[in-house]
RNA sequence: GGAGGCAUAGCUCAGUCGGUUAGAGCGCUCGCUUCACAUGCGAGAGGUCGUAGGUUCGAAUCCUACUGUCUCUACCA
C-alpha cells in the first residue's frame, strides 16, 4: 500500500538508485529490437543545473522512456562538455585568488590543475541531472576530451586540413580582450548601446583641404591607412589619389575610391582602418593598404599608437578626443546608438582585430548540410526552424576555430623551424617529415569547444574504431535542444557528420524554447530570478518539475514558469496519488479477475472505451513529438474522466452488497489504473513507479513494461454514447439543485422521463451522483411543483415545492430555448446550403442532420414546458 | 537592412488535415469538511479568436495588407 500523502522526496532517490543498479538504462548492442538513440546536449562541466537542463531532460527522457516501453532498443547517451573558455576562465579566477597567474604554472602545470578541477567539479552537473529522473545510460558517459572524442577531433581536423577545408590566415576576427582569445562570429552577442559620432577630418599636407568624416571609434584612427570616398562622388573626385595626414602619428595616407562607401551616409567619407574593422580590412585588401594594428591583446594601445601607447582603449579614446578638441580639429559630437558586440562568456566588448587564426572553409560544407534539410532527410520540429537554419547556412562565413587558450583540444599542427614546413597528421610527429629536422613545435592554440561538440553524435559512439555502438546506434534518431543553439551546435553537427561519416547525424530535430520567469524575463544570475531545480525537486519532486515544463507547451515556444503552474501540476500529481490510493485501498485483500472474465458494467465499458481513445491519442501525439499535447491528454483523462466520473460511477458497486459486482468493478478499476500508470510513466516516472509497485499485480518495474496499445475488444461506442448522455442528465439535475440552493446533504426525489430506455438502467449512478433518495421513471404527477430540465436522453423534474419560482423557471427555459434555437438556425443554415450538401464530406452532413434532429426534439420539449408554465 | 514568431476569456496559454455549441489552468461568483483527495467536490459567470480585405459550401485555422509586440540575424563608417 502506498503512503497516505504524496511525498515525492520519500521515494524518488530510492527508485532512481534501483533503476540504475538494475541496469534498466543500458541497452544491448546485440538486441534484435529496432534501435532508437539520442545524445544529450552535453552541459558544461562548469555548469550548474538550471531549468533549461530540466526542460531539455524532461523532453528527452519522456521520449526515450516512451520508445523503450514500445520495445525499441534505446540508447540515450549522456556526457559533458569541456567548455574551453568557460572552464579556463573559471580556473584562472581560482588561481588568481591564490595569487597565481596561469603563465607562472606554464601550460603543463595549468592543464594539470584543469584536469584536477574537472575531476573534482565536472561530475556535479551529472549528479544533478540524475535527480531529474533521466534514464541516460551512465555507463557510456562521455566527455568531449575523452579518448573517443579526442580521436575524432584529431581525425576530423586532419582530414579537413588535407582536403583544404581548414586553413590558417590573417583575417579580422572578434577578439575578447578579457579572455584574450579569438572568438567565432557565433560567440559574439550584439547589443544596442548609446555611443557617439565624432566628426573631424584629415588635412592635405599643404594644409589647404580637409576631408571630414565621422567615427564611433576615434582610437582606431592611429591605424588608419587611407580615407575612402565613393568613385562616383563628384564632391571628392578631385581628391582621389591625393594624400592627407593622420594627426598624432603624422602618417600620410591616400584618399582612395571604393564602392563600399555610401555617398548618402554622413559626409560620404570613411576613414579606413584595415587592422580593426572587417569592412576596412576588405577595402584595404582591394587597395593593397598597409595593415597597422594599434592595440595589444589586452585592449591597451600598442607601440604604433605613439603618445597613446600603453593606454587602455577607452582611455585612449578619451585622450584622443580631448587632443582633437584642443587642436580645434573636432567639429562636432553627436549622440549615436549603435550595436556593440560582446563576448558571450564574459560580456566584455569585443574588438575586431586582424590576427593569424585557423579557419574552416564553410561553403563546401554548408552545401550538403543545406541539401540534407531541404530534401527532408533531416526534419525540424516545429518546421519553421528550418528557415532559421537555412538562412544562416546560406549566408555562412568561414568559421574561426582557433582559441588562444590552453584548456581544450590543441591544434594538431606542427611547424618545422628548419625548413618552415607545416605538419598535420593523425599521429604526433617527432621529426619533420619534410627535412628530417628535429626543431618542430606544435601550434600553441586550442580548438573552439564547438568543434568537438560538432562531432558529438558520432565521436561518443566510437566512430573512430567503428565500434558496435556506432554500428548499432548511428545515425541517432532524434536530437532535442533549445533553439538558441541551432547555430552553435545543430548546424555544426549536421555539416560535420555529413562530412566525416557521410550521413546525417539524426533524422528529427526537436526544438524547445527558453524557460522564463513569471514575468517572461530570461532567468539569469544577475536578476536573481532563477529557480534552482535541485531545491525545487526536494520540495515538489522531479515529476512535478518535468510535468510543469512539458504540459500543454507547444514545441519551440518559450515557457513561463510560474508558481501557479507549479501548484497546478503538484495538485495533479496529488490527484493521481489519491485516486490510486482509492483503488489500492479498495483492492486490499481482494483477489481480482482478469478483465476478460469480468461482466462489464456500463461505466466499465465507457471508461475502457475512453481509455482506448486516450491510448490512441497519446501514442499518436508522442509519435509526432507533440509532448505537450500528449501530457495534456493524460491530464484530462486522469482528472476529468477517470477521477471525476469513473471513480464516482464505481462507488455504487463498491459500496453495494453484491460481492461479485464489487470484484468485477475493482478488477476494471485496477486494470485502468495500471494502464494509466504506464501511459503516464514517460512523463512522470517516479510517481508512476512508486504506485505501480503497490499494485496488486506488478512486475519488477513499470519502465520496461509494454506501452499500452489500442485494444478493439474494449471499444463500446454505443455504451459510451449512453454514458455521455447520462453525464448530461446528471449535470442537469445537479444544476437544478445548485440553482435552487438545495443543500448537498439533502436527499431528494427526481422524476426522469427517459427518451432512451437504457437510462432507466442507470438508477444507481444517478442516485449516487445526484444525491437522490428516489428516482421515479415517470413524469411528475400533475399539480406537483417541479423544476424541469431537458437533455438529449431524458427530461428530468425535481419537485421543490414552494421553492419553485415560476418567473425564474420561465427565464431559465427561455434562455435554453434561445440557445437551442440558435443551434437550429445554424444547422439549418448549413443544411440549406447547396454547396455544403454537395461538397462537404458525407459524414459531416449526416452529423449535422443528427444534430438538427436532436435540437428540434429539445426545442419541442422546452416549448412544451414553457406552455405548461404560462 | 533581412528573417521569423506572437496577437484567442481578467491573467498565462492550448487549439494538428479548414467543419467542435471555440477549450484548459489560474483568477472570479455561489454552495459544500459527501467515507481517495479542501493540493479537494459540485454549480456558474466570462470570448463578434488584433484590424481590413480575399479564397472557400464553410475560416480562430489558408492568402494579402495593416497595427501592435517579441525574438533571431546583419553590422552603414
């Protein structure tokens, strides 16, 4: 027997430990069953569990449990990401507290510390994930820097290098002066900020002509190597080819003509700083301009900055503006809003800087990746994200993959100091294969974290060794993650997998949104509005968390996580618990029958039919990845059908004197509950297992039980319809009681005139659910003061003596009549429409006719009642 | 600049292939400690589905425009 109150903390840990110990999460590679596999988006080892992980895991675990119960050989592979920048920053900070600079330790020493850190804290997030109930196969836990993954990184890099898809070159990249590394375009976040437009000009050496322009970053002027105008701009044609002088550095630079300059914008003159602006860099290339860097890696001005050398970039900006003003060169300052890029890790403003970095040539990789989605080989759910993906892929630029960090996969390229050769092989060279020289040294940089994440679906499965896992589980079935990492991760996995394995890494991409707070704001540390899932689970249980995140949410849409939602979900779990307790309490000590041996009551037939309906719906929805709707179906079935009606309808039999009927009813109750637990298990694994273990008949675990399937033996359309009519009748009587304020405890009499004779067989149900002491299946005797209501299967009258208020009655009937008349008009309108009759499907026309007939009957009844009253 | 989402009850949101008397939860009103559950039960009120056109026998649903709103993306100095 289960506990009296629902206390998830009393069993969730215990059950999870049991599942793990018994190896339920681990699939077999030798199974004949069809495979179903997923890999998790690996959380950063520096990460703390947040609701995003909660959502991500809830979705994937629901899917994997569903598939497992359907008999698939399921693998859900977990792992963690080394998170190059994030981890290095964290360790550098820790060292700083000890007064140590990472350079003091040297590369080796630093890495030793980093691995230590990883061993100590890297598993924390894994333990937190377990509290969500995730049925990942922890025996296969992967890490982006473990052997499998590192081998795959090396293999992929070398192959791409040899194919000419990886190159090294001087390009403008985004530089983070705080992390002191290059970043990819995807790693820069743009934000609109208030800035200034400083207007000033450069003058020709003879001091006669000044060309004026505006800039938002005056400090870059120290690196200016030209001033550009549009070739068609008549205002400046005479100046093209002349030179002007950059103050402070006294550099004579040419005035050039380039299409890039927009004549309409500002003065139509642009100062060109090839070393610090992507567009200027391109202009510089076209005109063979010198590239002069004026900044150091830490954002201070370098020796090329003359008198400003050593200053921080913003300090230098101020100083330059002040000096320009002093010199009387500054013409005006305008406020200006512009987008400023910042580092996605530390939020420092990034600096576009020319730098020698490694890049992946994207165009050849993007083509097949675009094709895979366009052809439908890979499908996004919801579909609209395909546009987002394609839009990005079609406009993609080369990917900067080198990072000036130590923690990560070191770039497997060696340089020979003797002959200058560049060596890139799968095994580490000891001498230069070109000249045999021993003076070789490895590139200092590491790879972008996302380079290894991009290989995740196959690297983790042992792609390099063509392992059994790889053969069995690759390509994976579904990839689920938030839409915020489509570019970082999903897109890169697709092209990496197509390139390396020749196959798409997965067939379906299931996107979810972001978890927001009650007011729709992103949860963040600085706002302090985050919910700690660990704490939450202690309080409400993992099932409530998971269900609250999934229930009724459409794929890809953001979620507002509110206390209301939590309460509602917790209440639902409590409902499941108590309904189960009702069944189990009544079953105690009884020997139940298989339902094939049960004489089914009307209520039994109804609930079994409804059960079949819900099985079909939930399965269909899960097959379409509509988890939110599937859980909603379960919610409605359990609460509104099973609890509100079926359990109530079983009470006459349970509390009656017929022992045989009682056993029969209990057998059906237990049968339906068993199915409910199984249907609900993927959504709420803990509560369902705990209750399941208390069932009169149960196996070792519900999680490997077969997911319920539609059973045509228990589908009774006619009986089901009758019960729906019965519910309507019961609602009418209850309504009268309520409207007339009859105390719920008061037993009253009702007259029921059944249009459908089978209603008379429902005596026990009506009496119990309406609190009647007697039901008379005949019209009320003449002269008795009653309140009357009509529904499809019957008319009912409740004698209320002097309570009956004639005017109120007339009003009530009139209101109903109005409603029914409206419906008749609507149905008539449809049926009177030739187009409808000719073109609408026959079943709809029939249904409309049936409705019309029903409403006309009702109208007659209501009219008769009205006549009676007046 | 480009792309996309959203706009449905007081609030938060479902609504799949166009056909339901437009749904849920919360909130609200009334009544109830009825032997699974007051984390509950019963009864109710509340919506011309953003606006204007169009397609269709039929539109919350499809198309066009507009208005409002949010997000992504680009980065005109």
